[in-house]
C-alpha cells in the first residue's frame, strides 16, 4: 500500500508546486535575476522528481518486461513535452514582464529557444549553461555550428545503425545452391562459395573454441569474423543454441553457419553433400 501511496503523494505535491504562483520582485530592475533563479528552480524542482519516482515504483510493481519498457518510453515523452511547455510558458511570461525594461540582465536574446547560446561576438566556444554546472556550445561561432552538426549526425547515425542491426538480427537464415555456387545470407552477412572450391564439408554439433575478431557474440547469435581453432580465416553466422552447424572449408577460408532450425540445417547439409558428390 505504501508503494502506491508514495508516488500518488509526489504527484499531488508536483501539481501543487506547478500551480503555485511565483513571488515576483517589487523592483523591476531585479526581474532578470528573478527569472534566472526561477529557471534554476525548475531545473531542480522539475516534474522529473515525482514522475521518475512514480515510474520507478511502477517498474518495481510490474517487473521488468514490455510493460516496463512502455512506461519508460511514455514517461520520457511526457516529461520532455511537459518541461518544454513549461520553459516556453516561462519565456512568454518573462517577455511580457520585461518588455521595455532597461535593467533586464538575462541576455535572453542570445539564447535560441532558451537552450542554445548564440553570440557571434563571444570568442568562447564552450560556455557555462544557464542553470546548473554543465557546459554548452556557442552556436554563434562557426566551430560551434560544426560541433553541433557533427553531434546531431552522430546521434542520427547511431539510431540508423541500431535499427539496421536490429533488423539484421531478426532476419532469417537462408541458403541455397544455384549454378554450382553455394549462397548463404543472414542480414548483412553473405557468402558466395563455388562448389568446386570446397575441399571439406562437415556437420558439427559443438562449436569449436573461437575468439571474436569483429562481429557479434550474443547468446542467441554468433556472427562475424572469428579466430577458430582448427580453421583458417573463419566467418561464422549461427545461433549457438540450435546445433548442428555446417562447416565449409576452402583453401583460402572457412565458413561455419546454420539455418533457422536444426532440421533445416541437416536438410541443407544433405543437399550440399549430394551436390558435391
């Protein structure tokens, strides 16, 4: 019962604090400093505290799994949207209260959307954040724009690579023989081996001792380039939880692979053995 009561109380407190009107200073010259402090309060007392606690308690109660993942994603979207809406609301209030005031010291015109420092006349590339102890980049400098562009490209590239890898992991294992050539494909892993180059064919139940050079070594997927005892220049693509595996050896390289199920692997091995005979 206590686990349910704590996040509820934190949510109630959060809504009370959000609706609590700020105590504006009587002296208009202090409005700039007031809003700096007000933003600092939002950085420290944002809904992150009570929303995060609520989600954490929810994760403890429902356990890890799909429900937890959905709650975490929903939490991130809700928190981001709420904080952005709050920031822009504070900015509109600030612009209204400081219109025409000469004593305003917050330099709000130098911050794009209140988040990115844009001052071509400032020679510093890295500057202190408006709140907290973090560092930011001066996008008004050419080097700052390049730095931000590279950062955005890196983040986007990581997302694209992650999606590509996820699609590759879930791709089916496929193999066939056509025009005297063995074709194998799983995601980005592809083999084309002329049958006349194959010097040895084996069906093995245990994967030999292998050391990964480049690739993936998951419990349900071993794929990439490996150094394997007894084999030369070896590439592997298989699910180690579902033997047997097919080992194809040529004078220049070795390939160890398997299909989606043990039955499919054994059937293709028999087909390949017949094609080589």
